[in-house]
């Protein structure tokens, strides 16, 4: 195997933050014996360590330094062109039985899978440095916070984990010396970045993740989709809380009244953008702040749902990000940012499709080839990403570190649907809301490998992220609902409905404030709505559209319920439930019948 990650040799005082917990030491020893690295680098998360790792990464061309004036302290990384997105078909849930993983997950038997992966890892780190990255997910003083360790042979992973998590000493302190303490074991090796030897495997019962053969995003930053969602959802079910693929935002009215909402949209369907929304001029005095942009961990307190953001940074979609669409994201990525697979301009600035201003006359594309505006290829990969600390966000909510989290007034589900699904509507109650989440669908995006633009069912935006049987997951939602005396209201939104001309009917981005305002009005029990077969639906008068250039016909189309389309939709719901092979809770099957009956009335 070619050594694509040669060892580095730190000076004294760097790379030696060895933990004292014997369970961690034993595990690192075991993985070291297996992978046979040149040396072990124990990360402490310090500034000095970061500087050293950046310098070594520049030497090895893992990073390219960007223009210090234009994007200070920022770098570009190019992943292997065969390795640019999550790969769902090689992602496995390795529970003792196939039933536990359920009908929506790839399953493989734990003992066999360990043995296959250990075979691949045998000697895999020869001539490489094995990094041990301790981290916590969640605010330091939250009861939900979890400790994880990721072993990796990728410097890019270490540098990304430093941005995306609270990394280093803080985790060693939190873990302490109890050898029985709960912590997540994550093992990652690039191997030779061969798609045929790429596997992302989760062992929920062992709180263990093993990822090999990739160096990209959600496949390898094991804190994120692997721990915070797949293992997280499994732990959440047994421990009575929720791990969801949701942004969390705060809305404050001009009078100072605050609400928090959590919203589940599938990958590349607008979470980061919604979380950083800037209200249009018409909403003078309204403020939106970001708690999280991708993942919410929620627990019940005083009969209400409280949410924390387990992450410490944003791993966001770059293309389409501009001062027009998302100024807060643009400000966040102006400095101290690690870019992956964007284009590099001749003055070492970054560029991507949809950035403000004209394209550069010449650039180097994400693959490292010459690019001009006449090129047929995209300059930036459609799933190119930024990793940036949440501290960079001008709209960061000041309570983001609060251990108890923020109280959730509304949960929003949403997907990319060209047709059928109205701009916004509200569920009649919790069970109806769970049904809306369970049956939501979205057109696939570049965030995962495979076809783009195909409608697929993606329950609660968790299809690729639920670490156990989806039927039990639905049941868990129902059980949580029973324990809530003051449950959030549940809504569904669709920013992506298209008109007859094939263009989006809704302007989206900041203008989504108009929908958010209606949602808040409903939470305050003063928003108007009509009862429709799908749920409570605003009339055009119930939405504040003042100052928005949109014609009556578009608004009517956005809010319209086409009975023909919904007959097809309800048939798809049935097909989806049937495909799950009898795991769907009775209450949800009943919801479908009621749905059908409302249309028949
Ligand atoms: P992940 O990080 O993959 O989970 O994605 P995300 O859900 O955070 O999506 P993000 O906010 O990064 O948006 C993805 C794409 O959708 C980008 O190209 C955005 O420009 C586009 N987008 C976001 N919000 C809107 C919107 O309101 N309307 C339209 N038309 N496009 C949007
Ligand atoms: C997603 O795909 O939902 C992401 C990007 O947030 S990744 O971290 O690669 O999973
Ligand atoms: Mn995501």
C-alpha cells in the first residue's frame, strides 16, 4: 500500500498529551498493535499543536495556504476525486441481529465485520502517524454531553475535528479515570482511499465506529454523523432523549419575546441557511440567531423539549453561498476556515459557483486542473464544504454553551419537493406531526454519492443516520410525545416547489422569515389558518408578504393542495410503510387512514 500519509515527528511538548484512563490506553494500545504506526501523536487541542500540524500539512500538500489578506489563517484541502461525499451503500449498522438495524439500514454481523475491518487495518498505519483525538460533543456542562476518541492517520481529520468539536484536554478532564465510564471509540484509517475498500461501520452495542478507505467529511469526522446521529440515536432511545438531524435557531421579536425552533431537512436542503437567516427589511427589529446548523440533541425537562447543539463548528455546503443568499455564512468563512474541494484563484483566494461577483478568468478547479469560465466542468465540487468554528458566526446565539439547552416551541420538517407539498402547513397534533415526519420525502442531493434529484422517502431527514430499526425510531418519537406536557407544535415546509416554468416559486433564504413568522404566530396562538386535509394551512392573508415581490398566482400555487398529486403522495406513503415490512407503529398506520379519509370528505 502506497503511503499517502507519511509520519510526522513533533518536537518535545507537542503530541504527548497521553490520557490517564486505563480503558483508553488499552484500546489505543490494541489499535496500535494492529495498525503498526511509526509513532503515536496524542492531541491536546492547543494552539501550538495546531500550528505544528498545519505546518506539516502544508509540507505534505494536505493543505494549500490561502491568501492571508483575503482569507486569513485559512486553507484549502482537495480530497481524492473518488471520495467527495458520504457513501450510504458502504455505511453499516452492525447490531447482533438484522432486525435491530431494521429495514432502512445496511446491516452486517458484528463479529464478521470486526474481523474483516481488522484485516484491512492490519499494518495500515505503517510509516504513518497515528493521531489520538479526544473530544466532547455538547456544551461542557450539559448532562447530554458525550466523550469520544477518534484514532486517525489523517491530519486533515485532526484539523477538522479541532474546528468541529471541543477537542483535546477538555475531553480528558470530562472522561476522568473511571475505566467503566461511557465513551465512544472511533477508528479511522485512510488506507489507500480505494472505493472498493471503503466501509463506515457502526457497532452501537459497543459504542464503536470503524471507518476505512475514505478521507472525506461525514465518512471520517466520526463525531458528526457517526457518533452524534447514528450511535447517538441508538443511545438516545435507550436513555430516553433524542438525537436528530436538525438545526436549532432562536427568533426574537421586536418586543424581546424569544422562541426556539428545530428543523429537520435532509442533507443539502437548507439547514445551515435557515439557521443563519437574516430577516428582510420589512421585519425590522426581528432577530434570528443560530444555536446549531446540523444536529440537535434534545431531552425532556418540565414537560418541554430542550435542545443543545453537540457540535462546535459548521461543515457547510459552499456552492450557492453568497452575500446575497447567506451573509452570516460568508462572514463566518472569511477567516480561520478549512475549505474542501473549492476552486483556487490565481491570487490564492477561493471561488465557487454562486459566489458574489464575476467568476475569475482563470482558476484551478477542485480536482487541481486549470479552469476558465468556458470550462464544462464545475470549478468547485457541488458538495464542496467549509469547516469553520461556530464562534465565527455573527449571529451565534449567546446561549449556545448553556448546558440545559434551549426550549423548543416548534419542530419543522422539510424537504426538496418540486410539486405536491405546500410552502408551509401545521400538523393537527403530535401524532399527526410524527406521521408528517415519518413520510417526508426529498429530492436527493450531492451530499451523498449516487443519483441527484430523485424523490426518496427520508423520515425525519434521518434515513441515512438512524442507528437502529426505523419502526422503533417512530415508536420512540411517539413515546417522547407522551412524556411531553408542553410539546412543540410540528410543521412541514417546502422552499423548493416549482411553477409551470420549472423555476422555484418561493424566493427562499432571508424571505423564509415570512414562514417562520407564521410559525411563531401559531406558537403564540394568534396566527390564522384554515383546516385542510393535510393540516392547518395559512391563507395568503395569514402570511406577512408585505414588501415581497411575488404575484398572487405564485402564492396560490405555493399554498395549493392538488388532490390528484396528493392521491399519488398518499399512495407513496402506503408503499413506503409497506416496504418497511410491518415495523410501523399502529398509530401511524391509523394516521394514514385518517389522512385518506379527510381527502375523501
Ligand atoms: P447539509 O450540511 O448537507 O446537512 O446541508 P444543509 O441542510 O445545511 O443545506 P444548506 O443550508 O447548506 O443548503 C444547501 C443548498 O440549498 C445550497 O446550495 C443553498 O444555496 C440551497 N438553499 C438553502 N436554502 C434555500 C432556500 O430557501 N431556497 C432555495 N431555493 N435554495 C436554498
Ligand atoms: C450531510 O450530508 O448531512 C452533512 C455533510 O451534513 S456530512 O458531514 O458529510 O455528512
Ligand atoms: Mn447534515
